[in-house]
């Protein structure tokens, strides 16, 4: 074993002088490669120079096994998968280039902010509401369509209050009830339709953004409304103010939520009964409408 180590040491000592001479020659080769623009070759030469220096250090420290491994690496094995990049000297940026960089950075930050604040922006709302209308005695099913707009205030990036204005809400519902015939004392099924019209309503809006394009919206509106009822036997029109709280889950421009509308309306002519049928006469209508809302904000 000692003989083997001695032979390796003599071999390496015999080649170290040659290696040292080659190290000094690498500087000139590296410089020539850089001047010629061959940066890959310059990087390779620089790495070989570093290996030769490591060989010298290993021999001086008596670590002949390491020196032998480095020599094998230098003689054919891959020096390194990651080569240092040598780039040509760059000129200092001009004032115009600096200004352009600043402008691009500002525009990039603005674009990111606008994308994140899509839920917090003002916009036009279009919604479809599917659900049931319940009056004093019966439940009716149908749908309504609503269009409006929302304005938000404040500088918060998470929560903004605002004002909600609905331009129009129009809906149609179908239902049935029993009528009593005064002449023969029998009941008859009365199938009728409801029409809901809210010309305009105004109220408060709130939106909270939990993450990018994900949030929760809560609104409360008030508006003068008209509800008309009509069938073969009865008919009436009611006027009053409806209150409309709603909560919606927002994902980008889309929104899905629950909408509740309630109020007390008054009829100017009670209910008009035809052909001898009567029902409980009423001059007030207590109604509530529970709906699933599906819509978007643009």
C-alpha cells in the first residue's frame, strides 16, 4: 500500500511542473477567446484552469487520491454541466432607457392591480332569478330578469362599499288556488298567473375579495313595484315597495347566490271576482320571493 502511494506521488510530482506551466498559459488562451467572442470556449478553458489549480493544491496537501481523480476529470470526463457564463462588457443604460424601464414597470404593476381588482370594479349587472313567489295563501313558481349597475367607492384592495341601481326587474309566475261558488256551494281550482314589474330600485352594495377573482357580494335594495294577478275568475293589481337583500358568490365576472324579496302591497280595487265565485276579499298583499340568482357583471 505504501509503495502504491509512493508511486502515485512520484507520478503526480513529475507532471505537476508541466501542469503549472500550462496554468500560466490558460490566461492568454482565455483572453484570446473572449476577444474573439467565443465565450463557450473561454468558459471551458477557465474551468480547466481551475481544475489544474486544484490538482496542485491536492498534491501539496498530500491528498493524492483526490489529485488522481482531478487529473482523470481533466483528461476526458465532463468537467462540469454548468459552465460559467462570460458576457461581453455592457454599456451603462442611457437616461431614455432608464425612463422606459420605469414606465414599463409602472404599467406592469397597473396591469396586475387591474386584473386582481376585477371584482372591485364598477360594472353592469345582468341576472336571472329562478324561484317561488308566495302571497297570503299560496306559492307560485317562475322566474324574473334584472339589469342594473354598481358603483364602488374607497381605495381598499379587499373590501369596497358602493351604490346599486337596478334599472328594471320583470318576472312571471304561475300558481293556483281554490275558489268558492256562492250559487252551488262548490269549490273550483283557479289557476292564475302573476306578473312582477319593478321599474327601478336603489340601495347599498358591498363586495369582499378573498383571492384573485374570488369574492363575496352582499346588497340591499328598495324599489316601488307592481304585481298583477290574473285568471279566468279573478284579477287584481297591487302597488307598493319591495325590499330586496341578496348575497352572491363571485368568481370573476360570474355570480351565483340567493335573492330574497319581500314587502306589503296595496290594491286599489281589492280583487275582481267573476261569474258568482268569491274568495277571501283582500286589499293588501303580503308577498315574498325566494330565488336562486345567476348572473354576470361586465
